[in-house]
DNA sequence: TTTCATACTGTAAATAATTATACTATAAAT
DNA sequence: ATTTATAGTATAATTATTTACAGTATGAAA
C-alpha cells in the first residue's frame, strides 16, 4: 500500500480505535470534532486520500460508511469434518478465529480440529485447531491437510519419484504411501490451541 | 444470557453478518427492508428486546449505533517484553489476535512471543504466541508466565511445601526453584502459531 | 511555471436515519 | 382476569449525517 501522510495516519488510527471501542466506524462530523476541524470537507478530503491509497473503502451517502481495508481476517472454524465427505462446506461452522491481516497475509483460510497425536512431535496436538490455507503451492516438508481413505489427515508432505509420502511426525505411526494424485485440501500455516 | 425468540435470533444474526460483511452495523431501515417490515418501529421493538436481554448495546440517536455484545475478544499481542521490565505496558503492542468470546470466555488476556525451546515437549515452540489470562487461580501443573531474574519465562507451575518449582517441559533444562513469592503474570490458556 | 496533492475554512442543501405517537393483535404468565 | 412480552402497521417530526459548492494557501514534482 502507498505511503500516507502523518495526518492521514492519525485519522486512520482514530477510525481504527473508534471501531474497536464501539463496534462501528465514526461519522465525518465525529472525526471533524476530534481533530477540531471547522469543516467536514477537511475530513472528506482526508478520507478520499485514504480511499485512493487503499486504506479504507467508503460507501457513498451511507452514514458511517467507512470500512477499514486492514484489520481482521476472519478464519471460519469448520471443526470436525465427517469422514467420507470430501467437500468442506460451511455447515459444520463453529465460529471464527480472527487475526490481523498482516499476520497471515492474503489468502483463503479455514480451521479444522486435529484428531489424534500423529503430529505430536511437530507440536500439533490432539484437539488443536490447525489453520489451513487453500490454493498454495505445496513443497516437500510442508504440513498439509489431505483427504485420504475417507478421512482428513494432517501430515508432512513428501513427493518422491514414483509416489507421494504422507509422513506423520510421530515415529509410532507409519507413513501413508500414495501412488495416485492425492486430494490435498491445503497447507497448514497456523495453529490455535486452547489450554485448560 | 437470556433466551431470545426466533425472530430476535434472526435479527441478531443479520446484524452480525452485516457487520462481518461491511465493517459496520446496519441501520434500522436496512433491517426493516431486509425483513420486509413496513415500519421501523417493528425493528426498534426487536432491538429493545435484544438490548434488554444483553445481546446488543445501543447508542441512542446515533446512526448505526448498535454494538454486538458477543462476537470478538481482541487479545493484544505484546510481543517481546524487554528483560528487566516487570510491568506489561501496551507499548510493545504488535497487533491483535481476535477470537470469538465463547472460545476463551471472559477475562483479561494478552499474548506474548515465546523464546527458546524449554517448553517444546508441551507443544510450545520457539516463536509461538502464548495467550495469557491474568488474575486466574494457579493450580499445580498449570503453565504460567512468570517474571524471574529480570526475564519473562513460560514454565509449568508446582507449589511444594517450602518452595515453588518452575519446571520446563524439556528435560534438557533445569527447574527453577523459588523460595520467595514469585511474580506470576498469568496462566497460559492458549497458543497461536504461524507455520512457514 | 504550471500542475497536482495536501490541508484546510465556511455555508447551505439534501438525504439518511432515528424517534415519537397512536394504534391493533396474539399468546403466555400471574 | 389482568398484566406483560411479542410482533407488528402507519405516519410525522426531528435530528444526524453526508454532500456540494466556492474559496484560500502551501510545498513538491514535472
């Protein structure tokens, strides 16, 4: 995103804080009052600049019609997916984990509950929520979510000459060897855990 | 929170979805149009019911002045705290992790970066963000953040007869034994990790 | 030297949005 | 039997909020 001036930065911060505090963005007049401008036009020109530079979006003629382009990325928690159902629908939806956009970057994310301890040594425990990014290039050594034999599984991915190895981090489990193209749902890019 | 009727639930959901989509709550008229009411008073009575039951807050006379009482809990990421500074100020603030309130419950939370691998066997890795809850009762076996010897440390907590043991999960490290009252910052109740 | 972005003042008009008042009707609870 | 909560219609008044227009001034870039 383009550089913004100091004043624009301050106005952006004000909108952000106001939203965090109240749950909705400020009006033009509220911004005007906060910065002691004597005309709403002063605010409008700053908002136009911020919109032009990609920091906010504005709905014309709507009150408080300011959307911050930054802030949160909402990751839906799909929870457990029934075995045998290769499609991820937003039906088993359990809520959201939400992180600052600059935390994970742009992309399509969702979150799943991990079952079992086959990835324990990679720090992925039973009951953890893995954050999965779709449509990412998978490289050897990446942790992936794969649909195999009617179930979802989280494993290390290794592409060998004649097969693909889905390797658990836990040495007590065996690797899965696949010769056909496996159904990779996405790459594990994050983790969320609740600790009792 | 008190039970709400089906209609109230639907209106609450609409406000929630609208907010997720746009970044700001709907106006009374927008709700009215969506539900094909022919009077704003119909909406107002539902909003009054929702407010009375504790689901929303409303700022009178403000446009879009609806705040959802549910939804997100913003956990500030304090990142690294300089060693030797026992007070956690929101100055090293790096952003937010935000989760649904029903995920972690009520309380005061913040998030810190973990340094080192002394808790590796507990699934807490170098670079992880631990979510810390303040003012919780600490029991033996809990993972805590403690200020000791000018630094912050994440360890298992064990209160023995004459001393307190701060035990690492990694057997390569030694326990810290404290005889005076240690400065417990809070209990580790969650974890967030970015995986490259 | 002309253009462009920034950074405003000041006022009026237009429209968006909330509230207020006066009603009707139904089902559940005391 | 009466109160209370729910679930509405319909209209008008009021206030909140945005936009539009006409300006001024400054510094940087082409």
